[in-house]
C-alpha cells in the first residue's frame, strides 16, 4: 500500500525516505508511550523511519516521535502553558511549529483521523481522515497550517 502511495507522491514533490525500523522498535515506542500505534503509521515506519516532503518532516522518526511526546507531557513549562496533551499522539511536524497527531481516547488510538496542534493558540483542529490523506492533501496544497 505505502509503496504505491509514496511512488505517486514522489512524482509531485521532493520526497525523502529514511531507513526502516523493526517491529521491536515500534513495540518499544508503544510500550514507552503506553499507546498502540495505528497500523497505517506502523506500516509506514516499517518502510521508512520518517518521511520528509519538500523539506518538512511530516512523519518523524521513531526516536523523534518518542522524544516529542515525552517532552510535551513532561516539560514543566509546556505542561503549565497548554491544555493537556494526554489525548494526542504526536508523529509529525508542519514546519512552522505546529504538530500533527492522532487522537487518543481512553488510552487508545481508535480512529485514523489526523489533527494539527497549533503551538501559538493551543488549538487542535481536524485536518485529514487518515495518514494517507494527510500526505496527499499536503502535497496537493489542500492543507495549510
């Protein structure tokens, strides 16, 4: 699935893939952050440990995903400045400080809907029904955040 999607995207933009990750690395991420990853994200990370489109890391590496989520939940300055991030699982950046995330409901990512967190006003806005659509709509210019 992802091979076809990435091939189509690469015809429209500059696409940078990275080394894949192992199932064990993904399990470690899930255990550390105490949330199961959606299969679409796991499958993409198995193929490419992050995805950069036109110099924007729309999907971060496993290490960066872990770091971003831990930082946003534990940094005292951040915790005291914004609403709780316990209901978001961050995985990508928009290149302007805003972050892409899945919603977490009762400790699980139950839907593939993607939200963007705006770092300036702390809003959380739906932007796409899936990771595939996020990437496609980003390349097509349908998502501007």
